[in-house]
């Protein structure tokens, strides 16, 4: 199994090259040349395995130049009971609200309390193995732009991993206080964290520019280093996410919620389009999916795109209470376009060129039609997000975070509009305690206490739910990182921190 670039069909790399490089030379993203196909019988045998067993099978089918043992070691090291709290790292909570049934796939039981752990606990294992195959002896410098959760999950995954250095850039006013504290207190000898003046898109663009700057790349090469990426543009981030959609389906079959072969709807609170794209890959491999429901907050560029076929990033940027979705340029959409055009790299390169030069592009009628038949796009503002949290808590006694609430709200809009009651899997992407202020405000009429940790405690007392241990321990953790910089200073900050300026 090899990989092409979305912008150049002549680029062909192995799995380990795709993971080590992160992004293709000409700025395209790596996509599998073909997909393994699973029959219902294959899904039945996946259902007989546990999460790690399912992961090993799927990884094995994609990582052509990895040995079985390498895959097995990586999976066993990543998805442990110690890290995820139980044998199943992605359990489902079933909720019935009126005639709608929701299967809430909780992806946030890992060490940083967001779904990013599902991929970033295994990526360091895949990446170090990839590097030893392709660039033996070189140090990987991992640059990460984050809207909050990726940064912490990447830091936690890569801390003190031999042969790696990791630098995280986050928008100074674009993350929650808990997210900021998680990153500023990060332990490890190979980590740095920098706040940038700008929003997430500025951070992401800044990082992409550094990646493709030949002067900086040459300097790294002289010093026996190379750049790599832990953002969801890296194939090694997406692949682990394919696993939990299959796993959720298997669990639902095993738990008698659906029968083998039944279709499901998949609902995903979306930012960079990584999580929902993973479910699209799962469907193309044989997972029975009826509809993908793409949920956005007020930054509803994807809703408009799905409905009109025009992607237009020139619009007001909103800072919302679901900050991990405050994104106007959804990088992974590029992969979807590649697949919906049956691998037309020229067309994709043209659209991406237009996006950066004119700020928008419009897809062809046939792509638009495919989009509309597969996807439903909807959005939900902050007020309705909090209303949804309150309702779900009061009526179903289920506490969810702001991102998950956006998904639930958009799903309710979808059901209202279409009356489609296909069983729905809703991706729950963060612990409510990561966004304690907005969640507490939603479920409590009392005046809010002043600081973040008092809010966390009050949320716990009020809802009788436990504070996740990794967040509770942050209260007394020491702040290690306070640096802020402008976007144009990012290259210098990187070189300085590597002491090769
Ligand atoms: C990253 C993130 C999202 C968005 O996921 P994408 O893969 O970027 O679409 C949603 N919710 C939370 C909590 C996140 O951390």
C-alpha cells in the first residue's frame, strides 16, 4: 500500500515516508492509492476482537512497510488501560431523547481529555518507526499549530521521545484557560510552547510556511534534523481515527443496538475536517454508513460549502465557546476533494491555489452532487450550544462539552428536517471539564466562581461527575512556558529554540 499526493499523482511514497514527511513537497497531502475493502464477514471478525485487535488489523492493511510486530508494539503501547482508563479506549453512552436515539462515542478518555489522544498516543510510535526506516539517525522537529487540543495531546504523546523535538504554537486568545494551562505546564525535556498573536488559521499558515521554507529546511538538514508534522494533515493522525468508527460499529452490534449490516449515521463536530474524513474512509472500506453529518459552530464555512459547493474563507472569524472548531481553512477537506474527483490532482491543486490567491473556490457540479448526497452540513451558535448542554443534562442526565453539544444540536436539526432515524453515532470530542466555564454556565443558574479550578470543582459538585485526574492535577502544576510572538517571528523562534539560528 503506497500513497499519492493530492496535488501531484506522480508523487508515490511508502507509508513510513508519508508519516515521516507529514506533507508532500508541493504542499499536497498524502492519500492512500487504494483502500482495503471489508465485507460484512470481515466486520464480524473485527467485532470478535477487542479495540487493540481491531486496530492491529486496520493498521496492518494500511502500513505496507511496517512489520506485524512493529504495528503490534505500537498499538499495545498506545491504547493501555493506564492511559485510557479501561480496556475500551472509546466507549459508547446510549441516550434516548424522545424518538431520537444517540450513541455518543466518547473519544476523550485519554491523558489530555480530548479525542486527539486517540491518534496522538500512537503517532509517536508510528513516527519514530517511520523515521528509522527512512531517515535513520536524524532528529525530527515536530511543529504543531493548535486550536487548543492538538497541542496538548501532541506534547503529551511526544514528551521525552528519543530523536524528537516538539514545538507548539497556539493563538494567544483562542484557547480555553484549561487548554492554556495544560500546555503552559507541559513537562518534558524536548518540548516548547509559544503563544502567537493571531488566530488558529494564522498559526497553521505560519507553520506551513516554515515547513516549505527551503532556507530553513537546508539549515535543519545541515544539523541532521528534519521537520515533521503532528497536525491532522499527517496520515499517521488520520489512520488511528478510522479504527474507532469500525470499533463503535462493532460495539453497537455486540451490544444489540444494531444488527450486522445495518447502516448508521455519523455525526461529527468539525474543525479541520480530520475526524469526519476518517469516517468517510471507513465507509469507503465497507462500513455501512448512510449519511455524514458535519457540525460546525458559528464559523460555518463547511456548512455553506456542503450546501452551495463554494468554499469561501473570506468571512468574519468568530471566537466561540467551542474553540477547537474555530477554523476557516479546513485542511483535510483537500483529501475529500481528491477522492470525490476520483483522484484529479490537477483540479485539487487548482482549487487550493484559488483558495490561497482569491480566498475561495467552487467545485464542479458532479462533486457538488456527491457532496450533497453523502453529507449534511449544519451549524449551531454559542447560545444554542449552551441550551443543548443544559437540555441534555436536565433531561438525560448526560453532561457533554461544548463541541459535542454542537454535534448534538446539529443532529437534532437534521432529524427535524429529514425525519431520518437511522441510528446515529455522535463523536464526543472532549471532556466537559476542559471547558468548565461554558459548561457550568449552561447547567447552573448560580453566579460563577472567579477562577478556573473553582469552576471545575463546582461543576463536579453540582453534576456529581468526577473531575478527570489529569485536569485535577494541573491546579498545582508549575508554569514553564510564557513566550508570545508575532506570526512573522515564528521562523526565528523555531531556529532559536533549536540553537541553530
Ligand atoms: C480538534 C477538535 C475538533 C475538530 O476536529 P477536526 O478533526 O479538526 O475536524 C472538535 N472537537 C474537539 C474537542 C477537538 O479537539
